[in-house]
């Protein structure tokens, strides 16, 4: 999973990135694009590893991407490089300033959110209009375009002309014909209100956008926390009433926002977590491991993690009848432990 961090100048994007990735760059490198890869914490993987004592234990990972600095609120030409950089991200994290201080005016979160959405919408509108022009040209040359694609693009144009981000329309977001366009305003977005150290509250209701996923981060505080030893960090968490680190909270909200779950494979060689979308069928989950497993799929031997914890061992779970065989169309559940049977 790759998450792009965006926001207006002075929103604290870099501080958010460093808080989430537990990294600090030299001042000279802060103008460049940065990538930070974080292991997704999952106690279930740790417990399974303790049970099986594998040679390798592999957690899933999240990649945070901070595009090179640019003036998000400036001319469109300056912004295009930033939007091009984040177009291949799975979702966007929008850092919104919600702090005051020397050199800063009062925060204006709703206006800041609207400004970034406007940039995303303009970028998508350019893509839609170019594609529609190309399809119209093809039609004049005798090549008949897909009526379904044209209809979808015209719907996109209508929504974008009305200054509405495409993420508000699930049928457009999930349309297979539009996947290759990687529309920016269609990407899932988590809004992070970057608060002052002593403030852990969301902005007032009038500043909150309708239907958007929002949470608070005290980025400067969390950045300092990320550089501490585990012992000092725990004391820090208690002092500032932080129940979990920003990294853990943002990852969990990102998984929820994107509808992601984890299943596990276990054995003496390896205990591993795999990330898939909710309602993924067993045959497609198999492909995440290897395309050959999907090709030769026979059955999926499935045991729920909670059932294994109750039974104590895999063998005991078999005796209790909680290990079951499922076919290709079984919808994998979060926490399923799966052994794929296949033949190629």
C-alpha cells in the first residue's frame, strides 16, 4: 500500500511524513521527494510466529510518499509535477494546518481543504477532456468508441465541472474502464488535521467536510516521539494522553478507508501477513501469493485466527471441526489462516 502525503505550504506535510516514518532528513534534502516504508504492526503475526517458530516472519508494509516540494496553491503548471508524482499512490493523506503561531494567521481548514480539492479536480478535468477529445477524433476517423467509456467520462466531466471530487461516487471509483486513468480526486483520502501540541480535538463542525474521513495528528509532538527510545516514548505517550502512536492510528484508519484486511499463511518456513481488499474471493487472494496458485487452485483450507486461539493448536482445531475447506468464490475474512491447495 502506497500513501501519498499532500497539503498546502506550511501545513506540516514534512513533519507529518517524519512522524509517520520515524525519519528526519537533513535540511538540504527536504526539497526532494522522500519515501518511507513502515511495517504494519499486527499482534496476531507476533503470536503466530511464537507458535510456529518459523525461519522468517514477514509483516505487511506501508509506503509513505512525500512528493518534492512545490507551491500547491500556485500556478497549475507548478503543481502538475506534484500531482504526477502521487498519481500512482493507492490513497492520499491530506495534511491540513490547524495550528497558529508566529508568522501564521488563524487556521482556515475548510478553505485549505477546498483549495487542494480544486487542484485535484482541475488535474482530473484535464485528463477527462483530453480523453473525450481523443475518442471524438477516433469516431470521426471511423473507429467506434466504447459507449460505456464515453458515458462514464461524461459523468466524470459533469461532476468535476460542478467542483465535486470523484471519490464521492463509488460506482465511478470502482468502474474497471476508468482504472487506467488513476484519477486523483477519485483516490481515497484521509484528512489529517495537524494540531498544536496541547490540542487533540477536531476542528469545529463548520470546518469539517461532509462525508470525509478525518482525524487529528499533533505532528510536531509525534515527530519528537518517533525519535525517542521505547522507554522514553512510553512516558511521553502517558504524559500527553496518547493511546497509540500516529503511525499505528493512521495505518488503521487507512486500512479502514481503503477496505483492506489481512490474511495469514503459516508454517515452519514462514509466517506471513498478506493484504487484500475486503470481499476478495479465495482464488484472487491466492494470486496475491503467486499467479501459479491461482491457476492451479483446488481448495483453500481455512482456519479463523480466533478459532486457532481457542483451540490452542492447528491439530486441535481440526478435531473441533473449525478447519474447513472453501472453494474459489469464498470471501476471505480478516484474520483467516489459509493453506492453498493447488496443482500446476
